[in-house]
C-alpha cells in the first residue's frame, strides 16, 4: 500500500484516528507526568585479597603464627573473581533484597561484577529510587549489606580478619541523576501500541463495512431503454408529467430496414430527381457493366 492510499484510508476513518490519537496523548501524558521519575546513584568497590596462610616455615620462624586461624575457604579458589560473583548473587538474592526493602531501599537496585579495573575484581552497585535522596539511601544500604555479606560468608570457619577479603571503595558515590532513558522507552512503547491499535481498528472497519459507491444517474435524468424483459421505468418523481415511451416499434422498424438487402433498380428519370442542384447518388460499376440507367446519366 502506497502513502497516498494509506492517507485516503485514514481520512475515511477520521473518528477512529481521533479516538486513538486522544488515547495516545493521554498515555504519553500519564507516562511523562503520572509515573514517578527514577534516579540512580552509583558506587564501585574493588576486592582486595588477604595475605596467604602461614607456611610451616613461617610457623617455625614465628611460633605465634600457629595460633592464627587462616581457614578461609575462599582463599583456596583459583580465581578471586569467583568471590565477587558469589557476593553479587548473595546481595541480589530475594532474602537480602526483602530485608533492604524493609529498611527503606528501592527494590530495583543492582549489584554486579565488572571488568573496568582488574580481572573481574570490581563490584558495581547502583542505587535507585523515585527521588535523589531515596537513591542515595538505597546505595548506602546496599553497600553496607555487601560488606556484611562479604564478611559473614568468609567467617564460616572462624578465620581471622587478617585473612579475609576486603572491599575498598574506588571513588566516592556519584550524585543521584535522573534516569531519562526509562521514560523515553515508555513513551515509545505507548506510541507504538497506539499505532498498532489504530491500524488494527482500521483493518477491521475496512473488512466489516464495504465502501459505499455513488449511484450512476443518466445525464437527462431518465432511462430511455427499459430493463430487458420488463416494463418501462416509471418517470422520476421530480417530473410527474412525463410518461414512459414505448420505443419497441421504432426499434423493430429500424432493425428491419438495416437488415433488408439492397437490390439495384432502374435509374430514376431526371424529372424524378428534381433540379440539377439535388444530390445525385451514383452507383459504382458492377462486374464491369454499366449500372441500369447509366444512359440517362450520360444524357
């Protein structure tokens, strides 16, 4: 369908276009002004590995090290980035999330590992909220929960704090900023849904109701020939004095005259043709002989 046909179809359904346009305007206005805005505040932490447990040589050199508890199970992992992944899953789990929401945090916060610095040893926390203050409070609550979970999951065997991973902040927390991309996506989604609704309604209207065509009216306002096999048509209401004329006799006479063969006859006398100014019909020569009455034409 070309653009001209599309515009013509939309013009035939102006009411549907108007209704759907009002719905789209109302939906966009609700998204822009009815839904609370979203703010974000971000902070990053880097994971610092503890020193390795003392060896037998170290214990012989310093017997006091034998009393140190260095039984941290996470020290035995081949890659420290696994600690970051486990910590992110614990803080983002339903149990911790419900506890933080009960304290006043927003439920849409995120905590993930990133490769911005090092090999996956950076923890990225994004606090969200409907205001800048709520986003900052969410960030603080999640950061505290992250430090608590990191400490507790390493103390399962009672390891000393010296042999625990530590999370150190890279930069101060960023100021809360309004998240505009979510509002723009919502506006685009509402507009696209309204356009789909409009084309669906127009398609249904086109399929349900056929187009109306204007009746063909003769120029003189009457039909000269009656319908085949029927009686002559009644005169129009605006000319009650007219009566239908039966032209069947004229048609039969014209048909008989046109189908009758033409037979050459004697050429009429000059007196019958009238004066010299009358139009004279000259028959052509037939089969090489003069037509009857040719002598009269010559004289």
